[in-house]
C-alpha cells in the first residue's frame, strides 16, 4: 500500500504585527502591507522599494547628531511659514514606503502613522558612508519622480558638514544653495532658514581624538 506523501504544515502566521512575517510572506510587499503587518520600531529603518522590504540599521553618531539638531532648527523656521518638520517619518509613495531623514510637510502629521509623499514640500537625507549611493543618487531620483519640490542633502564627509538645497525643475533637482562648515547655509524657499553647518555636529569624542594623535 503506497504511503501518502508528507505535506508539511504551513508555518503559523503572526496574529499581530511581527517581524516573523518576513519569513512566510512571499508576495511582493507594498507600503500598506508593511504598515499593517510589521511592528513599529525605534530601531532599524524598515522601508519598501519595488516590492521588497529593506531594513537598515541606524547610522553613526554624527548622523544622529545632525538628525537631532537640524529638524529642530528647521521646524522653528518652518512653522513661521505654516509648514511642519519631522525626522524619520513613514512616507507612502504609491506602493513604496520611504523613511526620509527629514520631511517638511504642508500639514501636520499629528495622529497619523504615515503620510502621502504628495504632502511633502521638502525631503532631506543625511549621507551615510555605507549608503552613499542611496542618499546621493537613488533617493533624490525617487523623490523627484514623485514631484517633491525641494531636496536637502547633508554630507558629513571627513566630519566637515556640507548642506545643499536642490529645487525640482523639469523632473530633476537643480542646485540652489550650498555651504560647508565655517560658512552660512541660507535658503529662502520653501521658507527662510540659515545655519552654519558646523553647528550640527557634536564635538569629537576624546578617545577618537587621542587615537589620531
């Protein structure tokens, strides 16, 4: 008598948001699926691009310093123009889910877990050494394709911060203003704002300075 073929039982599916879902969900991901099935996290960024989930660990301390200082300063200036600034919020773009380092919105995001990218006036990225192509090339291209009017980039190469503003023109970002540490970065659109990029970084840790001496 022939034996019945063994059919493994399907893996149990989580009943609440869990990263375990990444092991059994084999269909293309969308922004809404990620928001529904994956848990909220203060740890790594969880984004969706072209049907795939992308998990990125936090960048270095210099990145975090800028992400602490710059959104705070920008928000104070943006509110005078009726705009709102947030660090690292969920941004839905069609089926994709982005988490830009900085987002300037036309309306408050209060009470929401995600915002449509069409609400963005400006999106900003702080360039990380391990994700340089994404921050310098890929994300600006994606934000431009979505029609975001302005893009802000902060580059921390060699711990000499540079801030650059770009404006969307004919489907591409064109440079408007830029400045490095020790000078003043200033912009008038989408709101008036100025800062010395040097003020965005904390002092170098003593042990790091000692190691170089």
